[in-house]
C-alpha cells in the first residue's frame, strides 16, 4: 500500500487558479501560491518569474511541518497562521483546512490587515474546492493514468 | 504521497534518503545535482549547520522525463542523520513515496547503521507505513575506504528482506544514479498498481 494520492483535475485547478489570481489583485500582493503539506506546488500567481516557487514550496512545507511538530509537543492545534516581516518583503502563511498552505508575499504597497482579510475569504473558498476535489478522488473509477504503463515505459525514462 | 496533476500533466513523487550521520546522504544529492542537466533540475536547498551537517533537510527537485505524456518529477530529500534530530526526521518522512537507506560501510559504523534502520522502521510505522510495503532500496556507501565490512555482512545486517541494494562511493558518484533509478522504478511500478 502506498499513500492515497493527491490528484488535481482541470476543473478544480481552474477554480483554484481563479482564487489565487484574484487574491493577488485584492490583496495587492506580489506573489501568491498554494502548496500541499508535502511541499508540492499546486498553483501560483503574480510575479512568479522572479521567485523560485519550487524552492519556496518545499521550504514552506518544511516550515509548517516544523511548527506543526512544535504545536504537537505543546498539545496545541497546529499554528494555522504565520507572518514574517522583512525589510522589503513580507510573507503570510496560512494553513487551509489542514490540507494545503496558502502563501502570500507582499511589500509596502499592501498591509498585513488587508492581506489577512483577503486571505480569510480566499481560504474559505479554497476549502470548499479542496473538499469537493477530495470527494472526487475518492470515487471509484477515477483511474490513474499510470495504470497502463509498462516496464518498457519505465525503462525508457532511464535510457538517456 | 504522489501528486498527479492532470492540468499540468505531471506527476510528483517524494523520495527520502535516510541513514546514520555522515553516511553520505547529502553527498548523494550533491552528486546528482552536479551531474544533472540544468533543465532537468531545480535549485538544491540545504538547511545545514555551520559544519555542513544537515539540520533539517536537503531538497532537490528533478524531472526524469515523460511517461505517456505525463512529466515525472521527483522531489529528493535527505534527513538529518544525527540521532538527536529525530523529530525532524519524522517530519521529512511525511508523504514519502520511496526510501533510500544509505549505509556507511565502515566497520565502526555498524551499530549506527543498525540503529538508523530501526529508527526508520519505527518512524514509518508511527505514520502508518510499513517499510516492507514501501518502495525501498539500500545503498552501501563509502566502498572506497579501507576499513569496510563486506557486502555480504552488510546485507545480512541491514537488508534482511533483500530489497535492491547497491555499492557506492557517493563522493565520486559510483552507484549514485543506480540507486536513484532503482527506487524511482519501484515508485513508478507502485503507481501502476493504483496507489489508492
Ligand atoms: N571516503 C568517502 N567519503 C564519503 C563518501 N560519501 C560521503 N563521504 C564523506 O562523508 C562526509 C559526510 O557526508 P554527508 O553527505 O555530509 O553525510 P550525511 O549523511 O548527509 O550526514 P548528516 O547530514 O549528518 O546526516 C563528507 O565529508 C563526505 O565527503 C564516500 O563514498 N567515500
Ligand atoms: Mg546531510
């Protein structure tokens, strides 16, 4: 047995992307992205050409995992929100539905108050989308595209 | 936990390098990083102490190519091997799809190897995984050193279930890609079985 897979379909992806795009505008953010708790990037928006979202995704997940570990030791629920203030960039990290992590990077054109407000709304929307996504994944018949691969397909990956 | 993204047409899997302190986990990743085309890799991140011991993890994203129109991406992580970082090791194991156990072949590290495999088994079990059911390979590293145990001895101690195992000299790259390919294959084979 392996873990239940995380799966993303086009329909839900588009919904998530729409939320993230809107959050960039509404919160005057530089970059917004969503990561799963294992550090896989799910969606990103804003000035993403100038940041390494893959690295940020993995570090964000590590960060949430570490603070989650601290919370456990203190018999606390997970710390759902984190905020780091830098000289130019600030970063707001929000755990959504204990499943995914919503990250907002912003500068002085925005404010913590505004970001908090917009993140709250976006989190609710995202929660709904991920819930229906999970239901869909749990349905039987949602076949993996990998069910049909052959040994040869796998070998070919390594032949260069 | 693999992540299949139908929209981006890609699949992401998480591999974890486990093993005692100084066995060469970070060195494995460094070699892979050096020898991979720029377009197939992302930045390597090392959260390390001032003496270059892994403090939390190393991370290296790799893409291996396409299968049936899906990009296969592997996220490689190492754990901190020092005994007292156990809490961090548990966190890194979350959502793992495949494990590489790197053993230090030196005779004086026998105890440390055994302790680390046991620790791996315990930490996986705590999260509801069984080492026997997970894609898993073993690497006997530092074969270049004079004071090493024989592969037969190591196998008996560290690999009683006979999973694929490889001799390696991570510093020069011997066996590094063989090990990686072996576990990647096992993970993809597991995916074929359905995964859920
Ligand atoms: N001789 C020899 N030295 C090696 C080999 N592989 C790694 N080393 C050396 O062993 C030392 C420790 O290697 P690391 O890769 O940092 O070990 P690690 O497993 O990441 O250690 P932690 O981060 O503490 O868990 C370094 O000095 C490496 O250069 C090898 O195959 N042969
Ligand atoms: Mg290390």
